[in-house]
C-alpha cells in the first residue's frame, strides 16, 4: 500500500505539473487516476461491508466521498470546452514546433553517448562484483569486510545509479530533439513531454 501511495503521489505531482503547463496529456492522466481512485474506493467499501461486516464504518463514508469527487472530476475533464481548450493548446504547440524546426541545428550527442556507455558498463561491473561478494558472504558468514572498501563500493553504487538514471533521459531527449529537427514523421510528443514521461509511473515503462 505504501508503494501504491508513493506511485499515486508521483503521478499526481506530474499531472498537476502538466495541468499548470497546460499539457493535454495531463488531462488524460487525471481521468485515468480518477478511475483508479474509484476502483480502489469500491474495493475498500466492499471489504468493509462483506469482510469486516461493518456497514457503519467511517471509512465507507470517506471512500464514498472519494468516489463522488472522482466522478465529478471526470465529468469536468470530459466537458466539451475543456477538451477543446487542451486540443487547441496541442495545435498551437505543434505549430510552434514546426516553426522552430525550420531554424534548427543538430546538437551533437557523441559525448552523452560516451558517458552513457561508461555508466552502463560500470553498472554491469558493479552487478558482477555484488554477486561475487554475495557468494563470499554465503561461504564465509563470519568474515567481516573491509569498512573502507564497503564505503567506496556504497558510494560507487550511488554514483552509477545516478549515471544510469540521468544519462539515458538526457541522451533520449537530445536524440528526440534532433529527430524533430530532421522532420522525421510519427513524432507525436514534444521534447519536454519525452523527458517528463520518464518520471510518470506506468507511462515511463511504455
């Protein structure tokens, strides 16, 4: 439940950011989150009614309010003027991208690619070292490791994790920007949307 709450809070943060930035995708995510909220609330209500067998539980009232608020939210987000507003913003954004593409110069990604390769190789090496250390610990459970080496390994793991998190996003956004500049067909999103999609749960996997 804590993981679900964390993912939901991150999704809400990204959605609110998108709504502030007037991004059309944020409206669709808000609708999906509202449906998810309704399903979760219904599951809890069924749990308290049939499993706990407590029809007067305060949680039933609270989750009923959640369902009501979610339905109202979906109604507002599906209204014609709201859809037309976000569609108009999308059209204006595409027109702006087309204007920028006409005066576009390609940005080199060689350096970013090099660092990306280094961090990916480092991650493979760190994973291999961690596996070897685990085998050693299993075979010699009483042997304590060198604290200095353990500290260095711990810091290295954090640095590698940061590298394999930042550089793929940086490389992907740079490459996507170049593709838009080359007027490649089939690119439906802005560079900003591509970067933001990496921090939206479920959407980042897609």
